[in-house]
C-alpha cells in the first residue's frame, strides 16, 4: 500500500484479486520471453507448469512454490543462453537490454506467483505488500518492452510504436488507475478506478501518486521514444513530426478522457476534472494536426484537387469545424434551436468545402450538400424522412467517389475484380449509414439486426480479399494494401457496437450472437491470410455457440433444457461445420508444424476441434442435469453416512442423468481419441483420404483434395531402401484401441465397471493390445518372443489393477504373478540371444559384404528394444508399488482400532504368513523372519498396515523393480550413447522410488531418500572415469596420463563423499572443510583430461554449494525456533 507503512492499517491475508489484470498484461510478455528462449524454454515452462500443478494438487505448497521459482530461473537461463548464442544477429546493447527485460519480467512473474501462497502471506506480510506494489506498478513498463519485441517480430517495424501505444493505454487502464490492496482489511473486492462509490482510505491504495505519475509518463513517452529509435536517421522530415504528434497526443487524450486517468494530480477532484478537459481539448487539436499531416496530406494527396495553399486551408478548416461540432455535441452545448441552426450551417459549409477539395464536379455538389442538410435537419427533428435524405445524399456522394477514382481500373484484387470490391464497399456503407438513424428513431429491432448482419458479412468478405491479396500474391516488400490494424479496429468497433446496441435492447438476441461471432471469426484472417479462414471459422463458431443463444433458459433456471431431437440437431450441425472446416484445420496445422502434416495428426486435430465445438452444447445444456441427478443420488448416501444405518442401494440413474453422462462421455471420448491419433499418428488408408476410392461413375468421396494432401507414413522405404519393403506401422492402431478401451473402463460406460472383476478384464484387454503392439514392433517375425512380450504386458497390467483393486485372495498370489513376470523376462532374454533373426537370407542377399556385421547389429538392437520393454514394465511396477505403500502410510488406521484385525493379521500387526506365496513357504519360517525384521517409523507403520492385507512384501518388491529398471536404463544408456555421463542426471531420479523395506534397504529412512540418486550418480561417474583412464593407459602406454587423471579423480571425490555423508545423517559439516576441498575440485576441473572426471568435479562443487545453503537454512530455522 502506498503510504501504509506507518498508518496502522491491519493486514488481512486473502486471495490476490488482480490475477486476470496481470495475466492480460504479463501473459503476452511471457509468451514473447518463451519465444526468445526457443523450444528449450517452452519445454521448461511446460514441464514446470505440470510439476507445479501436481504439487498444488497434492497440497504440497512449499514444493509448488519452489518449482515455480525454479522454473522461472531455468527459463531466464535459457533465454540468456539463446540470446548470447545469437549475439551476431543484433547489436550487443540491444541483446543486453532484452536480457535485462527478460530477467525483470520473470522476476515479476515470480513475485506474482509468490502472492498466491497463503503461507507466504502469513509468514512475511511486509514482503507480500512490497511484492504486490512492485508487481502492479512495474508490470506496465517491463511488459511494454517485451510487447515491443513481440510486436516487432509480428508486424512491420514502423508500425511498432502505434501498437505499443494501444498496448500501453490498455495496460494503464488495468493497472495504472487506483487499485485497492488485496490484503487490506476492508476487502472492497474491486478496482477503485472507473467505478462509483465512496473512495477507500488512502492507505488502501496499492500505488502511490508518484508511481501513477511515472506510469502516465511512460504511457505518453514510450511510443514516441520507440519511434525516434526506429526512425533516428530520417527524423528531419515533416512526416515524422506529425507521427510523433499523434503518438504523444493519443495517449494524452486517453489519460484525460479515462475515469481516474489523472488521479495522481495533487489537487481536488473538481480541479482534476477541469485539467482533464483542458488536456483533452489540447490533445484533440494535436491529434487533428497530426492526422492532417500524417494521413490526409500523406496518403490521400492524389485525391485532393485544390492546389496549395488552398488545399491546406480547406482541409484544416473542414477538420477543425468537424472537431468543434463533435466537442459541442459531446459537452451538450448544442441545446437551443439557434445553436442547432448554426451547427447545421457549419456542417453545410464544411461539407461543401470538403467536396470542392476532393474535386466533386458542380453537377454533383447537390448530393453532399443535401446529405449535410438532411443530417442537420434530423439532428433537430429526429424524423426518419430527413435521415433518409442524408443517407441518399451520402450514398450518391460515395458512388461518385468510387466511380471517379476506381471504376476505370481493370484489375483483380485477390480472387475478385475491383468492380466487385467497389460494389461490396458501397453495399457495406449503406447499413453503416442506416443503423444509427434507425436506432435513434427506435425503429424495428429486427431490421437493425438484419442490417448489422448484412454489414458484418460484407465487411468480412471485403476485408478478407483486401488483406489476403498481399499475402496471396507474395508481394514481398511492397506496401500492404490493407494493414492488420484496420482488421483489428473494425472487429473491435463491430463488437463494441453490438454490445452497446444489445445493452439498450436495440438489437435482437439472434443478431447479437451472429454478428458478434462474425466479427470474432474475422480475426482469423490475421493468423493465416492466404488460407481464407473466415468462412469455416465463422461456421464452426456459429455451430458451437448455437445452443447458448438459440435456447433461452426458462424462468428461474440458469441454463436451457433441450429436447433430445434438439440436442441431436445441434450435434449434427456441429459435425457438418467441422467437416466443412477440415481444409482450414489442415492449413492451420500445416502452418503450425512448418511442413506437410501427418495424416494421423490431421485426423486427431480434426477430432479435437469437433470435440471442442461440441463442449458448449454438453457443458451448458446437459451438465446441470448430471449435477442435479448426482445430488439426488448422493443425498441418501450422505444421510446414511451421518447415522448408523447402512446406506441404501443406489437407485438407477434417471433419464436426464443417463443422457448427460452419455453426451459428456461421447465428447470426452472424441477428444481423447483425437489426442491419441495426434500423438501416435497411425497410418490411414489412402483410399478415401487423399485418393479417390474405386467407385463407378467417377464418384470420389474423400477427406482431402489435391491442394491438401497429408503425409503418409512410408518413411522406412526411404531410409532402408525398397528391398526391405515398406513398414507403415499399422500396429499403432492397437495403441489407439488400448487407449479407447482404457478410457471406456475409466468412464464407467462398461456395465459393472466398478467391480474388480470387470476392471481386471478391461485391464487384461488393455495389456493384450499394448503387448500385441510391442510384440509386432519390437520382435517382428519371432512368435515365441511375441508370446512372452504379450504375456508379460498382460501380467503387469493385471498386477497393477489387482494391487489397487484387490479380489478375494489376490494378495496371496500376486507375488506369483511378479515372479512369473521376472521368469518370463529371463526366458525372453535367453531366447532372444539363441533364436535366429527373421529375414536373415534376405539381408544377406541385400548386403553380401557386411552380412555378419549387420546381423550382429540387428541382434544387439533387438536385445536393446526388448530390454527397453521390460525396463518400462519394471518402472510401472515400481511406481504402482510405491503408490500402494504411500497409500497405506496415509490411509486412516481403521483396522488397528477394530476388535478383530482383518486380513489375517496377528496381534502384533503382522500378516498371516501362510498367505504368502499361496502357502508354499512355511509359515513358521516367515513368522520368525518377520519378527527379526521389524521396522520403525513411518515405513514400519506402512508395512504393518500392508501386512494386514497380506501385502507386506510390497516395499521389497518395489525396490527390486526399481533397481532392475535403473540397471536396464544404465545398460540402454551405454548402448545408445556410449555411456554419456549427462544421461545419469535424468536416470538417477528413478532411485527416488526406493523405500525402506525389511530385507534390502532397512536403513533407508525418509531422511535418506535423496542419497541413492546422488550415490548412484557419483559411483557411476567414478567407475566410468576409472575404466576410461585405465583403458587409455593400457592402450597407449601413457602412464603419466594415468597418474595425472588418477590424481584428479581422487581430488574430485572428497566433496562427493562429504555430501553423501550429509544426506545420510544430516549432520552439518564444518564450513572450513567445504572451503578447503573446493579448490581441489576446481583444480580437477581444470586439469583433468577425462570428461567423466570433469563432470565429477563440477557436480562436486554444485553439491558443496547446495550443502552450504542447506546447512544455512537449517541453522536459520533453528535460530528462529529458539
């Protein structure tokens, strides 16, 4: 708060209220920063957002906070690195400025993120208030710099100041006016600026008046500064003076006209209003002069027929007279009949002077004069007859202008002749002239709606041809005929007019919906002008929004209720619109992919677009039925849960619930199938896709045409040659079917899907489909190995399903399933090394000179692929077992409080040993072994709870699966990359799945969980460095190198040992020890010849820094507690 440091205003934690405003300002700037960083920064943002969402969903606020700031730090590092790597593409000073802007932007994003956490608000209120003020005041200038970079990348450089001026005015409207603090005790809940009501106390306002002054100064000056920087070499021309006048007076006019735009002035509100009016008049005159010099006498000189200086005098007099008339009307000065008469005479003089200036012949002069007279009469009488005279005169004048200046040209613009464009322009002008008079005269609403619709359609066609012609003809550096800002301006004006007319009930509901949709769809031409996307986009938006506007809700209801045939009709219309928009989807996907897209990707995108278009229908017209039916069904269950009576059986769902569930499931299934097709990209048949099927009478129903031909998956022939044939990866459809079956089981659409038997059957089906895909792709032509891969896949999925949803007696024979999977893994490895490969003779015929080498490479590649399959299965088992143990640890301990223990547990909480391995192992042996392996702490509690269910083997099995997956991953790293050390940074976190168990890792408690990844990383690098150094010495007989690298290896290891000991016992090491060992690691980093040793030294220094900060944090936390 601006001045609340010593005011005694009570701090009140709560949600931050200005997230949407900051998102509108900082969101585009963050996109620009991500674009500057490239794919790496986009990946960092994506992964960081996913991790932040997971942490937040798990209620781990500290972890979410750390992930958020870590993501921003990594993103800034990526942006800096990418800019430094492309340093030669721009001046060094500009690169440094962009790096600083990016750092400031990501810092503000981190502060904005910090404000969302309530525990930060409770612990550090002063920091929260400082962050709130800094974010809301610094966001405007920092985001403006990044906006300028993004605008320069999307538009012409000379247009950047104008777009920047509009962006600054919008940002000031959101953040520059007085805003009440989100943490003030009064909780007004809205922005102060622009609203009525009593103003809050000064201490409640976030910004100070000094802050607002600097923000206003930035809004006024930054566009002009950017213009000067761009045109510094040619600033002495008068044209640039007029441009600077427009850029300076435009924001000033906004500040003077906006509510509370000049609230920071040190005077009373009455004086502020007076100053605002004065500045508005001065800014209007400045804008008038700039418009006259920059637009009229620059772009329209050929159309002014009067010679100078008469042309300057005439145009200046016309614009000044019209400005005075506008100001008089806005201030209400035209009150008496005498004033109206003088205003009419002034309008008539301005019109006559303007007609003479543009060269209207004398026999056409009555037309503009009659139009001016009709408008003046209508202003006084409000009679439609006089307004009709004005429209007729204006249309005749416009017809003469078009005929005199354009009709004689014989050329095509886009796909239309210039004559057609002139007719469209005149036709679009007629509704623009008619609608204001009809609205002011309170004429028929339906007629106004028809005219607005006609104008929107004509304007969309006209602008698409004018704007797309430049891009369609690839004019290169030629001047753009129709700039993009005009498209934005007309769309914004159309949407604003629709909203204003609908607010005063001058526009019918259907017209508001259709016209607004057309103006929104018109913006699609800015995305891909040469694709002409307006018509398919409008059809798709109209079909998607039809349920929202065509069916008004009944009295007392928030949503409309549709009959079944109405819902089917809307769904059919949406499907037809999506089918008609398929070529637009192709063009957009091709533009986004920067190349010809795959047919599976296109079909998936088309299904995704269809699902998104159907979502408004389902969410607004069916979701309320589902929610109401769910409430009706859950009511008796909740009442039974509060009492002692058993809950009644749930009644069958009523028809509205069944329809709602069916509609939602169908739409979600459609979108999920689209996602699967886009990710997996399975091949599609050519017939009916891009090629015509073999039908009589030359019939050719197909999805694509000659201009839109997707890429068909036949890349193997291009890589390996035609001798091996073509592999089009048809088994990918098995993965699509597996995903669809899994979604079907999760959605509850299968009868009895909540029963464990049905879930097991669905899981077995999914496992069979996935295993069949792996068998066909990994070990083709080897039936025995294929059976083993399919069987292990089904066993893994069944194991995971039964572990989470146990059947009667399943905990006792689940270990047999795991042992069977391990035996199948061993058998598959042995068989793969002994069985001959398929197509050996074919390979020997194609490559006679290197047949044995290719056979050995194929054998090794097949073995690696098979190991990859089992590594993924082991990792899935380990993850499922880890989740099961965590669920047992956090589950409420109901069984322990019961009189009798379930699951065969004894009095000490240990499982019945006779249940293990179906009673194969003697129970006495397991009982004595279990008493000898008691665990303490949380792991012991989890094991005791698992033992009640016969699952005491879960931690040990999970550790075995984790170690197996990690070992196979290390082998695959050695095979694929030759043992790259940086890969261990990604593989070592797999060991976080390890947990304390009674057999293998008894000493691995919760505090030591980070030791295995670090120890594995350090040990792998140590062994790899030792082997590499020894191999070099034995191969080259270079014993000096062996001594040097061996010494450097020994110097790099102490920091690793100290850090591993700290992770084990969490006892702080002396800081002097870290300081003493640091130079040794630096020396090893500088002198070592092995890459592994350098990695060891660098990671040791990082570990030392991390250990130092961790010990400092623990020390501060302890001092704070004391």
